[in-house]
């Protein structure tokens, strides 16, 4: 009797946890299903190769696609060199003193700073103080700052996994510390660094708040992607189409299409990161 | 390459690497300086006490009022609502993944949660407008569903991956011996989970929740799109709310440079910064406690 009831309650208990898990997965399914089922009808070659026309009620989304690609490249150009160098400093050079501890604490704090505050900082520093104006460059630099702490953290984790024997071997054959890092440590840490970089850039590509005041435009009539001009970006385009456009219902299909493209871009980058991680793990176990 | 060139390259790059480390300090310093300087300019015009205890936010009225309470309450309401949903779901899912799921299911669930974390906030906000808002309006018989409840549900979805990942790590890190001891005493799996594993993982779980709170407070696009943005003192989950982040996002685009209103938005940003900082620091405190406790 006792045994039987405890068996039932075990099932109930297992069920409660299962339900919460299923609910979480359900959220993901709703997100993907809603966007894919209503956005797929929009997808066509024209949609991704034509610029918006007729007050954005017709045409494609080429301009925001180019804007987002340019923005992500700028973010990468700025955040990767600085982020990787800082991680190298922290993991290879820094001693455990107050300066290092302060830098580490700053990185942890920076990764928790809301993205809208990065937007304000970009506005104050790049747009106003450095006179870049609201432009692609200002927005790219702002997103670069936002990405910096993530790139530092993931790169440092990748460097930490490299065994000290790798460094000692390079130093033993007469390499300087810099050569050890350049020729021995960085190449072996590369897959880990790449994973972190791709994941960070996929986040940056989907960010909206930091580009609100630093250069994203409702509409521009060319798709050149000049550094000193305002630009259209996929997430901002979706925000505008779903809340600010004068005929919201009419542009809803385009909004779904934009959301789908955005999700495809972001998921594709994530899958690339998973793939690198997976391959790296495999080759690491084979060694 | 000559030995001397190699040596000077070595020294040069040591300086470059250290310089980038200092750049990080400059970045945080710059953000702090910006917040402090602009807030200070704001408090030259408006008394700090009026700002902190003011019940009305109407900066564009004939007699502008800069009371931050409606905004702070909105943020708090939406965040608490989100946590009310996300904490049980997050801990339940984390416990399921760590204790019940087979390796195969685990290998499916973990990428799924990472995918959910990767969905851009603007897409979640969009779904709030097209899916959740009509749903809430139907169920609660309202003219539209753009309110605190909508924002809370969406923020819960956004905070869940953070909470699940960290809570799962914490549950996973509880030493196996605890579990075995509990089973040896005749406890069931559920009793072990509730009485042994979750209490042992508690600091890690609290950390997970605090980091989720930090994420929810600072989230902009989702609440901007889904909560209706009426700056009134909210009284229920069905009221439209205007959070601190949404206020900055909406009004910064419209204010003239270096007016009281402009500075006021930086003052709001300072409060926002302090709130997320407090949440994240609490989270970190608990993570460190957890690590110390389980360092064997």
C-alpha cells in the first residue's frame, strides 16, 4: 500500500518537473513556429535583394540587411582585437594584484550593464564628444564596447584550457613570451576563441537598444553602408515596422519576414559556434 | 629575426596587452563619469528628494515633474511578475535536466535553451505585440493587452535561459556523496531533491535568480514594445506601465541636447545602473559562497 502510493507520487513529482521543462520548450516552439509559419510566405529572392519602397509597404529589406552586416563587421573589427589582447593580458601576464582584480571586477560589472546604458554612453562619447554624429561608425563602436566584456571572458576561458606544458615547451626551445603566445598558445586556443566570438557577434547583431540613439534610421534611400551616414538595421527595422509605422497592419507581413531573416541570421551564427565547439571537442578527445 | 628585435617585440606587446587591460578600466570609468556628471547637472535643477520621492513623471508638461517613482515601480512590478513565473519554471527545468533527464534528452534540452537565449529581444517584443497581447486582451476582456502582465511573461521567457543554465550548474555541482547518503537513509528521489540537493545548491540557485533579475531590469526592447508605456503609477498587472529602460529609449530620441529633461534621463540611467549592479553583485556574492562551500 505504502509502496504503491509512493510510486504514484514519484510519477507526479517527476511530472511536475517535466511540465516545467515542457513549458520552457513550448516557449521556444511558439517563438519559432509563429515567426516561421507567418514569415516564410514573405521569403523570396526579391525580399532580400530589393530595397524598401512605397513607404516601406513594398519591396524587400536589402538596406537593413546591409546595415546589420556592416554593423556586425565593425563590431568585430573593434571588439575582437581589444577583447583578445585584454584576455591575453589577464591570463598570460597579469599577476594577482589589486590592478588585475580591479580589471576583472570591471569586466564582470560591464557585462551586467544594461544595453541601453551602452547606448547612452555611445551617444555621449562617439556621437557628441568625438563628433562622429549619428552614424554607422558610432553605432558599430558602441556595439563593440558592449561586446568587449563577453569576448574577454570567453577568450580567457579558452586560454585557460591550454595546458601549461604547451607554454613550457615553446619557452624551452627559446621562444620569447610573445612568440609563445603567438605561435603556441593562440593557435591551440583558436577554436574556443572563435566560438566565443561568433556567439558574441550573434548577440550584437540582434541588439537594438544601443543603436537607437547612435545611428539607426527609420528609413534611408540608399543601401551603400557608408560609415559616416545613418543606416537601417534588421532589429531596428522590425521595431519600427511593428510599433512606429503609420500603417502597422499593412506592413505586418514584412515585419514577420524581417523577424524571420533576423532569427535565421542569429541561429545560423549560433549553429556555427556549436559546430566549432563540437568539432574541437572531438579533435581534443582524439588527441 | 635578430634577437634584439625579438626582445623589443616581446616588450612592445607586453605593453600593448596591458594597455587593453587598462582600456577596460577606462570604459567602466567613462560610463560612471558620464552617469555621475549628467546626474549632477540634473540635480542642479531639480532637488534629489523631489526626484526620488516624486509620484509623477511628466517632463514635457507646462510645469515639468521629474518624479522617478512611477518608472521605478513599473520596472519593479514587471520584474517581480517575471520572476514569479521564471523562478519555479527555471528551477523545475534545471532540476529536471540535472537529475531526471537521460543523457540523450539532456543533449537536446541544452541546445534548445541556448537557442531560446539567442532569440533577439526585439523578436520577443514583436511576439508580445502579435501573439500575447491579443491573447491577454481576450482573456481579461481589455481593449488591448499591452500591459505589465504582457511584459512580465516576455521577460520571464528572456530570463529563463540565464536562470536554468546557472541553477543547473549549481545542482550538478552538489557532491554525489550527499545524494548517496540520502538514498542510503531510505529517502526517495524527490525527498533527496527537495531536502538535500536544492538546499545544498541554494546559493547557486539564488545567484541564478539574481542574475535573471539583473537581466530583466535592464531589458529594454521587450518592455518598450509590449507594456504600453503609459507613465502612471501602476496599481495592477493589467495596467500599462512605462519602465525606466523604456522611458530612456522613448524620450532620449526627442529631447533637446543638455536640457533638464536630457539630464533627467541620465539620472534615470544612473538609478537603473545601480539597480542592475546591486542584483549582479548579490548574484556574484552567492556564486562565490557556493564555490567556497563546495570547493573540495
